[in-house]
C-alpha cells in the first residue's frame, strides 16, 4: 500500500472513531432539526406517503417519539418547554408531529413543495428497511449514514488538497485535520439532516473544479462537477453559492485561455459579486428565500427596497448575526445551544483575526500577482485558489443577505449554512495560518496546527459537552 | 529592513483589529443566563415575608458541591438576606447545608452559585433546595426564575406565598418592579406542576464519577452504545489513532 493510502486510511479511521464519539455523546434528537428530518424520512419510507401539510395533520408521529424525548430529557437539555397536555402534563398535546416538535422548538417542518427532498428520498429506503427496529435504533443507524458521508467528505478533502498542491502532503493534512477536529462539523454532519449530504455534494463539486483547473478539462470531469452542482442545488439552498462560483470559474478559465487583460477580469468579477449580492437580497424580498429556487416555486411577495438598511437597529442586527455566526461555527451545537467558547471567546476571535490577516498576506503574495513571470504558484493553482476565494465571498453573501433583506434574525445564520464551503475555508484557513509561521519554524507548522485543534476539540467534548449533557 | 516594515504593519493590524473587536464585541454576555435556558424564563416567583420556594431533585453523581439558580433581583442596595437550605426532603427539619447570602450579591438572570463541601455519597440520592428571603418588605424585589410547566422529571417545585403582613405593603411599586406584585397576587398558591431553573455541579472522586458517567452515557442507548465498555474502547482506539497521527505528522513535516 502506498504512503498516500496509508495516510488516508489513518485519517478515515480517525474520522470514523471521532464521528462515533460525537454520535454517542449527543443524545437522539439533540441536533439541528433532526426530529423534523427524521419524521419526513419516516413518512416517506415507512408510511409510504409524501410529507405534505395534510399528511402531517392526519398521520400520527411514531408512537415512541414522545417517550424517547422524555427518556433522553431532550426538552430539558435543549431548554425548550415541552408541548404538554394541560390535563395530563406527562403526555403531549396529541400524537401529531406537527403539534409536537415544530411549534415549541422553532424547528422546521419538512414539507413537500416548500423544502427540497433529495436527501429524504435517498434515506427513505433505509427507513423502510429498519421499520421494525426500535425508534432510537433507527435514528442511530441513520446517523451512521451521515458519518459515512462525512468520511467521504474528508476523503474528498484529502484528494482536493493533493490536486491543488501535488507532491506536498502538508496541505492535505492541514485541510483534513481541520475537517476532522472541528467539533461543529462532527456534530452537525453526523446527525440526521440534509446538511451532511449537501456538504458532501458541494465538496465533490469543489473536487471536480480543482481537477478541471489543475489537471486539464475532460468530459468526465465536467460531468462530475455538473452532476455535483445540480444535485447540491436540489438538495439544499445553502448550496446556491456555487452557482455564482461556477460563473467565476468560467470567467477565470476563459481569461486564462484567451489572455484577457487583468482589468477586464477584475471588472467582470466585481460585476458578478455585485449581481450576486443584490440578486440575493431581491430573492429574499420576493420569496421565502433560496428554497424557492431549490423547489422551483414561483415568486409571490412584493419587492420592498425602501427599508432603512443602515439605522442603529439594522447595525445591531448585523453585529448580532456576525457574532452568532462566529459562535455557532466554533460551538453552540445547534439545538443543544451549548456555548463552548465562553471565556476563551475573545482569544479565539483574535486568533481567527490574526489567521485572517495571514490569509490576506497569502492572497497578496501568491494570488494577486497573476500576470508576473516569477510566481511561486503555477497559473493553474492561482486560478483555482482565486475561484475558491470567490466561493467564500459568495457563501458569506448567501448567509448574510437574508438578514439584510429581511432585517431580522429569522435566518440565523447558523454556521452549518457555511459548512458547504468547508473545503475552501479549511484550505484558506490553513494557508493563512501557515503565513504566520516564521521560515525557521516551518517544521512545526503541522504539529502546532494539530495540537491547537486537538486541544480545542478535547476541551469541547471533554470539558463542555459531556458535563453539560450528562450532568 | 523590509522584514521589519512588515512586522510593524502586522502588529498595527493586530492592534487595530483588537480595537475593532473590542468595539463591536467587547461586551460579552454571560452565557449562564436565562437567555440560554429559555425553558426557565417564563415564570418568576416572588420572595418576601415568609414566602418560600422549594425544588426537589436527584443528584446523578457523587460529590454534589454546587447548585446554580436564576434570580431576578431589582433591589440594588438593601440589606436583605436570602437563605438557602439544602435538605434530604423538603419537609425535613434538619438542613444538610444552610447558606445565607446578601441579596445585593445576586445578579439578575445570571446563574447564582451556591457552593458547599462536596457530598461524597450524593449519587442517586434525592435532595430538596429551599429558598427564602429574610425580607420585611413587599418590594424586596427578588424573584426566582421557573418554568411554566413540568420540565424536570425527577422532582418538582412548590411555592408558598407570603402570609404575614409586611410593613410597607402599600408602597407604590416602581415601574420596573410592577411585575413582581402581580406575580404574587395572581399566584398565591401554585396548583400546576412546575420547576425552578437550576443546575447541579459535582466534585466527587474521579473513579466513582467516571463509573457513573459511563453508566449515564450508555443509558437508554441501543446496541454497543448501550454498553459502558464501548466508550472505554472508543477512547482507547481514539488515543491510539491520535498517537499514530502525531508520529505521521512529525514525519511528513520533516520530509
């Protein structure tokens, strides 16, 4: 077995073991919208019905749902009031899921027509297969499928980094270690939720893009990238940022192919960013958001651009959501609402800011000098890194324009909406970090990276999660 | 010279970003607040005179050493005291622990810790915390946060409202205190089951705590996840893989 596959086997084993740890630590249902996704899959797989509003109003939830919520103290752990019957406080209001979880938890209800169901259709056969298993066992088996997708994402991350930086495993290790040791990634992407599938599909898309730019264009690579793009968009609106990313990829490719002047390329890229930003705001003004695109709904609400987007209350919302997005990326654990950063929050902010400056240094040193003859990176590397940089801009636009458009915190944004861009983010985060290491300490780059992430993760589950969830 | 120039720029950028950060996110709210326990922010029970609130609970681990409760305290400079009794049962005559604190030391909405010597044999035992305010005023403005419904399956709370005449009961309530008399008036005796917001902390012996933790981790879970030994196996496997990863990383970086 080659060294490459030995390393990969080690990382895969580590992902599986860590995934199992996170699956085991988090009680059933205590993940973002997990009961809602599970119920939609169960309706399709076990009841043989499409999860419409009418079906939710007539089909009882699994008879053990309430019992398992009680056994694992889910309402208490999540901090929400259980939907109790006034006469019999230990029983739910009735046996319909629509009156059980969504009204009290603010969790979504997965309704056909309003919500993309690709992931649920994919999981339905498994649900049918395990129909006779106890409810909690069914949930854990579905979580294992999520772990499988997360493992595939890590594998894609490894090959993605190797494609961009062939012959240097430091980048592949740096990227995959970040994926494996980011606590929120392991938590969200080992739960039953369409997030895990869309993260896998978008990672496949980025892998395809990297192959196209670094190894040359072929029909199979275009096909792989296009299929991943289409499926990802149909799976969850959080993948929509890859549409403008694809335009940027095309423009960057054409610019290199036909020797466009840098000014023309810059102008076109700026136009795409502006169009994406304004288009996203309009989209969230006239529809319920990206779901309208993923489910091909018609636009119905009137456009309202007369709002005051720069008033004190607007700024308060923006600052709150930026802070919330940051916190939920490094901790908070979705529905469990567990803040792991607490006292160390300022330190993590500062570390991230410093790494961010490192990232800017990297861009200035390696990406911007595109036309120069003496370049440390090849033109292919520069091109794909430029495309990845824009993908990060687009995902931030897709996360924050709903807040600007609606002037409310209704859309969060929880960090899991950012996770489809984990591959480019991890790579840039590592590259930014690497810029901060002085040349004479270069041999410590990976050990410090691993030590920091390992420490953070151990702190997260050892000192925060387990004490919080298990007393 | 060029290197120096860059170092200064980076240093300035770090300081600038730190300042921006302080400006934007300088006020870090305490996460141990009722905001992060919305379940316990619906009701407030007013303590004055001989009013008293109790909460039964079961300690899960050995070494029970701290209980956190949430209060609404709008009296900033009175000399009132709040008394906490930890008992084996709510109606027991003897206290296991008795703690008296100044009301002014309680911060609204934030977890207020009651610390005492660890109770080594607390695992699996039932306790009761009784809270009363030694206040001679109706407007002592100390409320205990609670849920409106039964949320804690291993015990429940009771509330006994004030029955004695208080000297300044006719005092005009300040605007920000209006809710407290209302709560008192509308809920003299609470009929429905409810719980106050509380958190338990332990400082027991490591071996016994780990054994209890393993049992807790495995409870109600299916298959291997329901076996305490599985968690030890996972941890050992994880440790082994981390050790191998360290060796590999050091080699890769060296090459």
